[in-house]
């Protein structure tokens, strides 16, 4: 409806300016003010109280003034009601303009060129190497990727960066543990699980044998100085871990443009530490170097430990500078749990104090905690649910349902993967990202209710109707019934939902929109015969199925979901 809003705004602007030429309203600003009224009050509404102050007039007077001699293409009639202007859109506009565009553009029908010529970096997923990749990473991984898809869809050039936690003293411990108790075969075979076991064993043994800690520190120092054997081991641990993450990324259709983790910045921090010192921002506090942020009501940002070693914020500052130089980003987004909000607020402030004028383009995107079925279930690695296990169990359950309900379905395994994975992603992303959520697996996997399987099933339903129909010529009639109209009006919202999701960094906007499309489509499907209808009615209804398929297909891919043609 963006185009129509703009058109109405342009049409009423002269009347507004005629009341007060100095009021400062523009067509763009007015186009942002529209609301969607309840069904019997028209199709779009303009709340006139927003003009009252500037025009020194009551909303009802403004409303009636604006409707004098108003005629807009595509608008059937305008009514004034309690300070609102309610516009009724012509059926013909909905079919010949809105639906026709959705049909012509296919999966691109929700695109705008918002991001044309701009680059966005997304730092997401970013697990810590040799540690479990668990459900705590679900948020950063799927919110991050969905935001990448949304930005790309609107023309931004995007780079997904996996800022791996691949550096620190823990690698000294792992090297010691591996040399003492590990075997190449076990690590190759069991991957991260084995690395975690070695790490756990290290800590257990170190309780008895205090010398182990010193040994580990020494091995890490050797690693920092480029010792070849240690570097080879470290690199292998990183590769083993990435190999495992990639299995999950593949399920979700995620590919990263860069796996430059924390280690990548080891030689890039001195420059920043020197700059901090030159600018007089560093203070020594009990031997450590810090930036005092009391003035900004935050605890100090730690830059160097007593022994001179760098910290998490130091690496983030160096990484941001590197990224600005390398990619010249418009925005750099960091998707992490809300637990890291202070960390980001602190170093963003430090970057600003350092004089980096682009510091205000760094955006932290926090999300809440997640538990599954009321608890963080115990698993084979201890007390966390691994992301891969979560997806595997969802896929296995979906496979069971398919075997029971539709055993002759082609590509059963692929469909089970798409639906099982999608169920988790959809269920997770349906929540406002900042909320702490408890995930009930069984609910998410249900084909009924507001779930991923239901959304994919609706897409498959539209697809199968179209497949059965074969070729048809799209028809856009001048008159349509209420169910057809409700569906087109919802399809027409796609672009603005995409923009809203980007503006708030909130993929849940798309999830809720998908549910609206599904519900309108399913009502239409139940109320209006499609393939059994005749002539133009049949062709038009098939056109609606096609439009729905375009919008749903595109919207599902924006939230990292596949849309199988058959389920
Ligand atoms: N590795 C960190 C963790 O698992 C997340 C990194 C987020 N990105 C960043 N640039 N700090 O908590």
C-alpha cells in the first residue's frame, strides 16, 4: 500500500498547505501517518489530529476540509469519522495495480531499493571454538541471518561475519590436554564433543596438579609467538569446530562471507591501544589499562590486563576499525544475547571517544534467553542442548509424521529437514527478539496453530492448487468478494512489513505477517472454490493463489525457511 499512501499524501498536501503554508508537512511525512482501520471503516485511514497543532484547527474540521473536491485514482470514496479520514480503495486498484504488480514481480514483490549503494555488515552466530554450539546460539544465528536476508532483499550489500571466539588462554589448555590425553582419531571422529571432554579433563586434573595451569599459559604464549606446532594444532581445532557449525548452517541455508574470528585481530590492536594512550583515554587501574566511563554511567572498559594482554573489548575495537576500512559500512550490526549489552555500550562509547565519527553506525541487537520445554535439558555434553541435536530431533519427529500421514511423498527426507528446521526457526522468531522465551517443541512442530509447519503447509497448498490448474492467464477483475479483497489487502502489505522489520531489526514482524497471509489465504480457500470455478473467476482465483505463493515464498526465505512445494 506504500504507493497508494504516497498518492493520497500528494493529493491532500495542497489542501494542508493552503491552511498553513508554513506548517512544514511533506508528502513523505504524511505518507507515514496512515493507519489500517477495522474492516468496516474503510481500507486506510489518516488520523487528522496529527495536523491539529500545526494547522490550529480541530481534527474533524481538518478532515472535512481535506475531503473538499478530493478525487484520487484508485479511491472509491472517503469518509470522515471522528477526526479520521477513512479511504475506501477501489477493487479495481487492488486487482489491476496491487495484485498485478505482485504477479509481475514474482518473489521480488516485496523489494524496495532502500539500501541501494549502501553496505551493511552483520556480525552474528560467532560461537566460541571448541565449545558446544548450543541453543543459546539459536538467537544470534537465526536473527542475524534473517536480518541479513532482509537487508539484502532491500538492496543493501551485505557481509555476514562469523566473529569466532578463537583466541585466548583456553587454547593453551586444550593444547596441553590434547597432547596428554587426546588422540587424533577421537577428535576427528567426535569433533567438538571430544574437544570439550579434553577441556573438562584439563580442569579436573589441574585441581590436583597446579603446574598444568602454568604449562597451559606457556603453550598459549608459544601460540601467540607463532610456534608452528601449536599453530597447526590450534588451526585444526578451529577447522574441526567450523566443520561442525557448518552442518547446522547448511540446514538453515547460511553461508558466511568471513570467518575472521578474534585471532585475526591480534596484530591490529596495538594501533588502537596507542591511539587510546595518545588521546589520554587510558588510565592505569591496579596495573590494568582501562577507559573510565563514569561520566557515562558505565563501569570502566577494560583494554589491557595487568600482564599487558588484550581483552574482548580491545579486539572488538580493532575489528570495527578494520571493518570500516575494509568494507566502509553504512551500518555494522552485532547480534548477541542481551547479556552482552553493557560490553557493546562500553566499547561503542570508547570508539566514539577515540574520535571515530562512524561509532554511531555500530548497532548492538540484543535478544533474550531461550529454554526448551521449560528447562535447559541435560544432554550428552553436560547441561546444554546442542543446536544440532535440537534440529535433529525436530527433523526426526517431522519424518515420523510424514511416514504416518503421507508415506508416498517424494523427497521425504528433504521435506522433513525443511519442515523440522523451519518449525524451530519459525517458533523461535515468532517472539519479539528481546523477550526471554520458553520453547515447547511439540507446539512448534504442530501442523495446526500458528506454526512453521502450518505456514509451509499453506504455501504447499497454494502450490498444489496451481500445479493442478496447469496454465492459466492471470485475470484482474473490477469487482471482487470480501475474502478475495481481504487477501489482496494483506498481500499488499508485504513491502511495508519488510521495511518495518528492518527499521526495528525485528524478524518477528515477518513471522506475524506470514501468519496473516496464511489466515487470509486459508479463509479464501475455504470460502471460494478455485479449480472448480469457471472462466474468469477461476483464473482470477488462481492469480490470487499465485500472488500468495510469491509473497509467502519470499517471506519464508527472509526468515531462513525453505518452502517445499509438497508436504
Ligand atoms: N563469541 C562471542 C560469544 O559467544 C560472541 C561474539 C559476538 N561478536 C562480537 N564482535 N563481539 O559470546
